[in-house]
């Protein structure tokens, strides 16, 4: 699972790296992805939370952080009459052109944490109260 996660996180960076973009922009993308993953990762390493934070919660948290970063850019650059342009410009600004603005980093931390906690809380309630549990993402892969 760790090797798959490393590949999934590095493939977009390699693709961007082969396009001849600026090195600082590559670091920006890497730093944003790190912000999307750091809180779920640290939460998963805390022994007291091992029964609550799951591997699926980690993956869902990282995806929530990625969507949160993209959504923050779209929200900041939204033009009411230009939906497609707003999505394109917002995603580009959030991931590549924000010059290390603090808002995408905050969105990454808050959205990844909130998504992970919401997913793990729902899974915990279903497992404890309704006796329903899924296989987890490592058993699906």
C-alpha cells in the first residue's frame, strides 16, 4: 500500500516535471500534497487513535485535502458568467500559480482533517452501533 501511495503521489509531479515548468512551482505542488497528507498521517500514527483512524480514513482525508485545495482556488477566482474558465483558472491558481499564498495550504489542512474525521467517525459509529464494517482499502486493492 505504501508503494502504491508513493507512486500515486509522485506520478503527477513527474508529469509536471517533464513539461519544463519552474522548479519553485514543482515544490509548491509537492508542498500542497504534503499538507494534504500530513494531518491524516500523524493522526494514524498516534497509538490512542488506532481504533478510530483507519487506512481508508487516511486515503479519504488526502483526497478531501486535494479537493479542498482545488475548491479554494475555484472559490477565490469564481466568475459568475464563466463556469469553465473559473474552474480552470481556479485549479491552476491553487496548484501552480498562487506564489505560496496561505489560503490553499489552510484549505489542504482543514479539508483533509475534516474529511478524515467525518469518514472515520461515520465508520466508527457504523462498526460499533450497527455492526457494519467494510474491508478497508488495502483489502480492496
